C-alpha cells in the first residue's frame, strides 16, 4: 500500500474462468461484494448499493472502463462522503488450475485527507473480509455446483 493505491494479491485454487465469473456476474458480485446492477460491458454504468453508514448513503457509482476477458476488468468507483473518484482493477493470471488475483484500488491521494481515510477503511475491508472470506466462500460454492 502507498498513499494513492491499495494492492492485494491472492491465489485461489480455482480455474480462471470460475474466478472471472465471480468478478463479472452481477449475482456473484452481490454475494461477495454488494448488491449491484453490473454488466460486463465496456462503458456500462452501474451502482453498488449497501446499507448507509454514518454520512455515507451506501451507494457507489461505477463505470466499466476496461474489459479483457478473462484477464482484466476495471471500473471507476465513486462513493463516500464526500464522494470522490477512484479506480478498481482486477487482473487475473492462470497458474495451472489456480488463479492469481491482483486487486489494485487507486486514486485516493487526489481526494486529500478524506481519500486517505477512505483508503484505510477500504483497505481493511478488501484485505481482511472481502478477498479472504467472502470471495473464497463464493468460489467454493460455485465449485460445488459445477
């Protein structure tokens, strides 16, 4: 982590197609991240919606800005109080029947103190809960259904 960017890498014991599905299906994203109206279409505008917390209304406005199936999906991320723009990029690398996921969430420094505070809060969530618990649980469920 630096002032502007969070970077996390995880290795999941699932093929790249399964991890890609978890990153690009609205239903899957709702299970491990937040309810949404995502579509894997370049330029698509969508929102994540969760319960409001404090001054934050629980809405994150996004737009798909990069799409290279099954290797990369990136979207703008505008949320918080005050709202400011960041960028979330997921990059996948196939390693035999495993997949390395790299998450980069950048653009915090431009928002000053509010951005750095959001970086710290989001960093804790990405690292401790989302990438280590929620996403692996969904991937395991998808594997059982296959």
